[in-house]
C-alpha cells in the first residue's frame, strides 16, 4: 500500500498538535518536515531498518573499490562501480575456487596495522566527497581491503530507501509506515522541543522498530555466522538514543 509524503507529514503534525485535525500544514512546516523525514530515512538506511533485500555486486579488484556515479563522457577508473554510493555495506567475500570466503569487517585503524601485499582478509567502508571532472562535488564510497592482491570480490549491499519530496508516494508495506511516521515525529519532538510528547513517541517508535525486527528475523536471506553476511539491525533503544534525547 502506498502512502504519500504529504499524508505522512499531515498525520505527524496532527499527532503532535502542530495543526488541528484536518487543518492544512503550512508550506514552511511541510518543508521542514520533508527535511526531517529524509534525515530519518538516512539513519534507517544506515541501520538496515528499511531494506530486507540484499543485492550483490561482483568485480575483480585490488586493494580498494570506489563507488560513484559517472558523469557523461567520463571513463570509469579501475576498481570502481558506477552507482550511487551505498550508506553501508553488509558484507564482502572473495572467491576461493567455487566458494565465497567471508571477509571480516574492520576499521581504518586496525586495517593500517594488518595491511599486506597478499590476499585480503578484512575490509572497511566509508563515504566522502570529491570533485568530479566537471568541478561539481559528488559523493564517493570507498571499500578498503587489507590485501593488495587482485581477487574476485562479491559485495553485499542493502537496497536503500531513497529520499522523497512533497507530493511523492512511498511504496512500502504497511509494516514500515509506522516506522517512518514515528521516526519523523521523534525528530519533530527534538527540533520543536515538544517534550510533552517525547515518552509516547519513543514508545511508539520502539514498538515499530521491534515489529520490523521481528519480521526481518523471519525473512532474512542469510541467518547465521557461517553465511557470507547477515542483515543487521541495532536494538531499538540504541537507534533512538541516536536522537540525543
């Protein structure tokens, strides 16, 4: 079932008494809520709360892989993928015969201590910005490996929910509508200091997150540590704590 961004914002504003029932939301308030909704989507994407679909990309690479969108006429660089950089990567594996060997997620500091000229065993990922050939800044993701030997790689990505504009429709199951609604309301509570609503919204958001987690645990395509990657969700309390409230 689809829900419009305008409808989602209307419900949130009514829930928090920013407008009365059926009263239209002002353009200024709607624009602010649109921004807050997209910030909430960014956080939910990073913590894998939205997508249950694991996509894969395969290539032969050495040392690192870059993710960025090519401009018209631009030639791709070695070890790169022409795509919008993902907010996060769920897993990386290298091919060994007919099998795919899971690499261990790490961080840049640890990677610096175990950098080798042989086969990679660890990976880390981050997103930054660089100047494209046209001079415009673009978002770039970099997957770093601790080995520089060329190897066939399989990268596991969660398909991310895009950002939306007023008037757009969100095509997700009903399961996610409450998650988006209460994530938006939590950010509105913080921005507009609507603290009398804080406890109720936190409770509603935690319940929506638990519902998504319960559904995801039953439908993950990969379930245990022997698999190449697992869908990952943080405990609801941890994610809510990220609002700084």
